[in-house]
C-alpha cells in the first residue's frame, strides 16, 4: 500500500515536469526559430524544471505551500468571494440519512479553496490508490506513506506536517461577509450558526444533472422513447431548474471544483406541492349555495360585482353598465358550475342521504331526477338569485338593497347557464 501511493506521487510529479518541458520545447520549435539568447534562456528553463521537479525538492516546496490552500467539502467563499472564514472538511457519511445533504454522499468530492497557484498541492493530496487518498492517509496519521520518497524520517515528518496544514483548521473562524444566524436557546442566549455552502453536494448534483442531459446512455434512452422502443435505462429529466454562477468569468478564484463546474450550481424547485383536498360531497344543509366551498370560491367575484353596482347605483343605466354587470355575474356562475361538476360525476345516488333540497339533489346528482316532478332548473335559478342578492347586500355593507327585479335578472342568467352546461 505505501509503495503504491508513493508510486502515484512520483508519477504525478514526473507528469508535471513533463508538461513543463513540453511547453518549453514548444517555444524552442517555433516556425521561424529562436535566437541564441532565447535558446540559452529556454535551456536554462529546462535545467530549472529538472531541478524544481526533483521529487524531494518538489515535495518540500509543496509542504511549504500547503498552508495556502484548504481542502474542504464546505467552503465559505461561495457565500461571498471575499469572505475569509474557515472552510470545513467533513467526510463522515450516513447511508441512512433521512435528508439529502452532504452526509448522504458515500464518497464526497473534496474541494480545494485558496491560492490558485497552489492547486497542484491539492491535486497531490487527492491522489488515490483505491484504498484511500493521500489526504486521508495523512489525516489518519499514516505519515509512513511518504517514507519511500524521503531521504530520512525527519524529512518525511516535515513533509507530512506541512501537507497536513491543508487539512486542518486550527482556529475556526467566521467572517463579516459570511452568513451568520443567531439561534435563540433561552434566557437571552444564542447559538451563533454560520451555515456553509456544500461544494461536495453541489458537485454530486451537478454530475447527476449533466449525466441526465448529455450522457450517451441517456441520449440512447431518449431516442428509444421517441421511437417507442424498449430500453433498459430509465429516462431521467430534471424540470424547472435554476442556475447560479459563482466566480463570474474566473470560477477558479472560488474553488477548484467550482472551476470544474464552470461556476454553475443547479437549484431544484422548492415550491410547495399543489394541495388536492379529499373529495367530500355536500351532505349537510338544504341549500348548497350557502356552503363554505361556494362562499370561498366566489367571495372575490361577489365583492367585485358589489363594488361595481355601488359605483354605478346613482348613474343612468346604459348598455356598457349592463354588459359589465352581466360579465361579472357570469364569472360567478362559471365558478359555481365548475364547483358543481365534481358532484355531478360522483357515484350516482350519493345524494340520497344528504340534506339537500329535492331540486338541488336533481341538479347535483343526475340519479335523483325522479325526486322532483316540477321544473327543478327554475327552482335552482331562484335559489341562486336569492343567494346572490343576499351576498351582494352583505358585501356592500347594506349600500345595495336589491329586490325582485334583480332577483329575476339573476334567475334568468342562472337558468340559461344551467341549460348551456347540459343540466
């Protein structure tokens, strides 16, 4: 195990050296050539690269620079780019977590925050030999994983102590630009809570959304669905997503993982679900118009009609006034007929044990037509007219006193609406 992680470290440093050498060679092989002075400078840079990327020299430098970064799962800079509080590395997992949070991730991604010039140290610490990362080994005190690369125990200890600075928060602190919540605990005392953005959770969700949108697997599943063909893969789609951007044009200034996400964080909709009440037929009261459901759904419309009638009460009637009056009354009727529809398609005969009048049973329960030998539509229309007169007088605080003329007009409108609705 130590040999394996040390081999990864050695390969990582050599790969960085080769990248640097390739850049220098590219400058040497420009189309028009380079001058002798430039060639000498580039050759010096090659010698410097070999020296700087000597394994022991580079690890010593990395141990010194490690304090410039912080490995974290929760980072304060996402709250504000200039916030300088502590970042937290929380790797404990809980597979039975009842909520979607960072502890529900089995292997959370570890972010790196701090000086972008020292992110190579962060990548070093995240080298993984399939048993653990170098960061985990060092956090557990397994300093011996570095021993095959060191010339002495003292040098190994020096590297381990230096690299551990990227993992530890010696003096946790918040910042004026960080979020802070005072949580009361009684007797004028409070807990000061500083919530931190979970970059690990954001990264996991980002990859889930990206996979559902752009992966070859999901594209094949969507094509199969369009062609009405079978597929072993479920089509996953996240609707109503919002996107926030952290870091603007320089996401790397916030964190390493933020740069990999192009600064994006996906936000899922958190609106309350549409409430669907359990259906209950109107079993009590002889007049359904006086029920709570009718009053609640028509309250605003009745108020609008009452305000309009009060406003034009002293004016001479004209076609515009009458059209507006009938328009508002029709809206009230439409609302009532919409409320009546679920009762009319309920199980036939439901009204037999209700307190509704025979005419209203015939209207709301098609099975009950035999209960009323007369014109139940006229009876319903009269019930509506009396109800609307009464509601308008109350809504106008008795400024309206409506008599038989208004009653007959509301009754005629209701009669026509019931017939148009097919009842």
